[in-house]
């Protein structure tokens, strides 16, 4: 993407994957970051497969996946029209095969409801709207908590998943029981990847991936550690070598053995 000059005051122009992709994001609203990159890295997509992302924001996860895997076809669903418009611009600037649908995931357009996808990925809001107060910025609040129950996210994702396809979710660790409950009996070959900030810390996030009609036993991986050292000691990045490879070089994060 060529630099945008002048850049509107309400937007920023941000690099991901060591500058392989650059995207427009709201300055004050919800801003995609590390979670979107980890999600994209964990999806086991292959060339010519189709991917659906629910809650795509400005398109960062899909574009990271597009940068790693050739010829994938992406569809992103985003409820906030301004974010969806930015996702369209970002996809076009990178010549990505990516269609953006501005819609509430609970009322998808008819044609989308007729489609199935090889992979479904999602990064739903981490917090329960019934707990705590709303964020002052509307866009940020919808992304952090929203008003769509987590069970609805899972239900829609499962319905759009093709036979043998995978569903991958990144979420806050406190919502693990809810996610497992929503997928029980609906998805097989579940793999749980806890994510910890530092060695010895309890996981704060998790990735969970399952396969349509999968029959492999449940698998829980050792925690993925983001940073080196027991605590932050310097004003510099401390990502582990593996995480640097994912964030800077677009390396994959395979969850299965």
C-alpha cells in the first residue's frame, strides 16, 4: 500500500508482519494487534482454500493469512460499517482476494448463508457485556464486549464450516468453559493452545481449534510463551524467538503435532 498523504486525523497507518502488510485503523477505536496475527498464524489453510472471518475489524487477521498462504479466498464479516469500509480499502490495497460483508453475524445475507468455508476463524469480544461498564468509544466497546453472545458466534461459525474444515478461535482464558460448552458434541479433534505472557505465568488467552467431523482425542498443548524473562526489565521488546517469527516474518503457528 502506498503511503496515504494526507492521512485523516482519525486514522493511523500501521505495519504488520515486519511491514509485509500495512493497514488503516481508527486512531481512537478498537485497534488490531498481536491477537489477530496469532489467530491468522494458527489457521492451517492451504492454497486455493476458503476462509471466513467473523468480526474481521479492519481485516488484519485475514490479510496476515493472505500474506502467508497463496491464493486463499477470504470473506470477512464486520458489524461496524466504518471498520468494514477500512477493511475493504486495506484488502484492495494489497490485492487480496477478500470480500467484506458489513453485517451483524446473526443476520447474514442470504447468499452468505448458502456458503460453506474450509476454515472459519474468529476473535470475538473478550468480555461479557453483562459484566462491567462500557468503554467510552463505541467502536472499541463493541470490539471488547459487544452485545452478541459468544454462543451465537460459535453457532454461526459452525453452520458455515464445510465438512472436514476447521474452526479456530482466540479468546480470554476466563471464557474457556463457555467455548468448550458451545462446541461440545459439535466439533471434534479439539486442540487447546494456552497463551501465557511470560514463563511461569498463568495463561491469559487461548487458541482453540477443532475440525468438522474430527475424531482425534482432545489435545492440550504446553503454553505458548510470548515474552522472555520473568518480568519486563527494559524499554524494549522481549518477544521469544518463536513469537518474533510469527509477528515479524509471518511464520505459521501449527497447533497440531
